[in-house]
């Protein structure tokens, strides 16, 4: 925190707190190198990064984008905003990622893209997803809000799709309060992405001396964050190895402390396949019944522990139903949403506090 405040003061002292300043450029360079991307551009949020993906793909009314139903609203909303129909797909019962075995059946002649979410920082089955999408000429977009520094078969999450997005919301592993990034893996999108982020102008080219004036050349919006936010983010990026190591330790402590209790109670703990390296974004319990979800949350609250459920399946939301969703469409998503409980998981969680959480969970008997 102190280093972040020092960098924030530095940004103010140097007089550059609007976008594309020195801290923005440093953050983008490290993220690009970490992911192996052609380019990374910071945005004001992961939602804005997803909207940029919709613009880069020229999403139009009548297009379809396949999304997991068990995800945050903007995975679908960013594309619906430009007229696409989200096609809600079900998830795997182990990792809660999009079920790759259902993808072929969800594709139609109108499918323009498949947006996958690496839930909790554990990678989707990208080999199969890329193969199916490739056969049908559909772009793959990784909503990697949970997965920065996670891997799939040794390769960084966020490096597989034509485009991917990151989140630096206060709930994420690295945070500047509100923020995100669009990751460009296909160099053909790099120049236009820069323009879209700058309100549709070639302003960045002007500052590099490539044109003698800048003007409006494309659609776009003000997706560019303040360099003051980038200054806060830079402090976290510098400390990324320690942050990730601490989070891995918290995840391991929960797993070891709850393994016997979970087996006895029929509760599922997070599944990380051997070919995946997780970013350790969260830790959840998958309870046997929806009734036990409410009972565990109540039990933990009475013990002074704050726990929560997670997403409501998008196909059952009021907006999702307007877009064609209906009950029973994604049965695994519906089942998981009614049984999942997320435990406290943050960088400053002390060992003593985590032991208190573990003891409170283990004292619950169905």
C-alpha cells in the first residue's frame, strides 16, 4: 500500500495523471511479457475491455456469441450491447468452466465468437475449444478476469484466444480499485485497438509523431484509465510474485484443513486438473444440496465469518430470459449456483484468521 501511495504521489508530482502515462506504459509492458501477447492495453475495467473485443470483432445485430451461463454479467452483456445474441452454454461440474463437449452443438451459422471464462483462475480446456471454434471460423475470447498468471499446459492463460481481457477490480489478485486490460494476441488487431481506446481517434499516433494532427477515424469510446490508477497497479505488479505465492499458500491451507471434513460431508473442494496451473483467485465449497448452502452461510455468519454464494446463472436472470434463456437450459450451472459457498480469500488474510474460518467450517455438520 505504501509503495502504491508513493507512486501515486509521483504521478501527481510529475503532472501526468491522464491516460497513457509512464505508469500505464510500464504496466502494459510487463503484462505483455508475462502473457506473451502482441500488445496489452490498460482499460477502465474488464467490462470495457470486453466491449473493445466486441468492437474489434465488428459484432452486429444478428450475430451470436457463446458464453458460459455461470459467469459475471458483462461476459454476455458486452456483446449484447452491440446487438449480438448471447448463447448460454453449460459448465463442467468439476472446474465450473464452459463444458467443451457441448460447444459443437451450440454453434450455428451465426456464431461469431466463443467467450470462455477461466473460473477461479483454473484454465478451460483450450485445446478442444480452439479446435471446435476454428472448424467453424469463430473467434475465441478469453475472459481472464480470474486467471492472470494461471497456466494451461504450461502456457499463460490469456494467450490462447484472438483476444483476452483482464480485471484489476478490488476483488482481484492485482487491483487498482477499478481497472482492466485488453490483451491482443493477433497483431492485426493492435493498431485498431489503440484507436478504439482513444475515442476512435489516432491520437496515439500523433503523440508518436506518425501523423501531423489527430482526428476521428473509427468508432470508439473513452476506455483509457488514468495514469494515477496505473501507478497504484504498478506497485502490485512489482509485487506480483509475492502476492501469488501468498494466495497459493492460502489456497493450500484451506485444501489441507478442509479435506477430511469435505470428504465426510460430501462437499466438493476446488478441482485443479494436473495440466492446469491456477492463479488461486478464490476458494469455494460445493455443498450437497441448495438447503445446505443457506445453512452453511448462516452458520458461518453466526461464527463471525463472512461467506457468500456466487453467480446466478445468466440464462435465468430477467435480462437473460429476454434474450431467450429458460429454466433447465443449463442444468449444471443451475445446480452449482444453488450449492456453492465462497470462503474469505484475500492477500492480507492471516494464518490465525484462516484457521478460525477452517474451524468454523469444520464445526458444521449437515
